C-alpha cells in the first residue's frame, strides 16, 4: 500500500472520531418512514489499530436501543471490514461485513437472515461530511429487489476526541 493511500485511509478513520449527537431515521420500506428519534454516539480508535468503534444509544418508537459497530481497514485483504450488533436489528448475532476501498469510501456489505426467506444484504456507508457532520446510511438488499434505505443517522459533532 502506498504512503498516500495509507494516509487517506487514516484520514477517513480519524475523521469519524469524536462525540456525536443527531437524528436517526428508520424505514420499513421504500416510502415508509417508521421512526425518527434522537441519537447520541461516540467513535474512538481502538488503540493504534486501523479500527474504530462506534457506540450509540437511541430509541425506536420510544423503546431504548443500544448498539456498537467496529469498522476499519484490513491491509492483508485491502478491504474495509465491519462488525455490528445492537439491541434492535441484530440482538442475537454479529453481522460481519466487508467492502472494497477503491473509492476510499467506508462502505461495507454484510448479510442477515430473515425468517422464511433467503439472506438479505445490508450495506453501510459512513461519510464525514465536513469536520463536524457525520452521515451513516444503511441499505437493505432484499433478494431480487433494488436496495432500499433502512437507516439514516445524521450526526453533528459535540466534541472532538482527544
């Protein structure tokens, strides 16, 4: 990996680090906004690794939810990787995901089981939209259907991490 590419990946990961608050929206279909709730989250580096952990708390229809995602870069496979759990979407298993950083965008794809159906895909994009705004968007990929937005988090920075 070139020094320039290494610096770009480091910059992507470092731009996520901080304390955040904002709004979380959840859809249960292309046109059906199911919930909109406040969200608070923190993103911190895991030691000196190329991974960050995003921990958050929010609600769905006034029921509290908590979650965590680990995202970063695997130099051996030249891919971004992620692992996600929460108390709403993924309460009994861990969803692993991976993505090609060709565009230097943190975008990963995983899958999860839906009872009575084949696996669905779940694509997560994390973008620092300036120094104090973070966008996390997740898309459902139902078999044989176009992807649809499932979750959108719009964060504003509360404070930068040390």
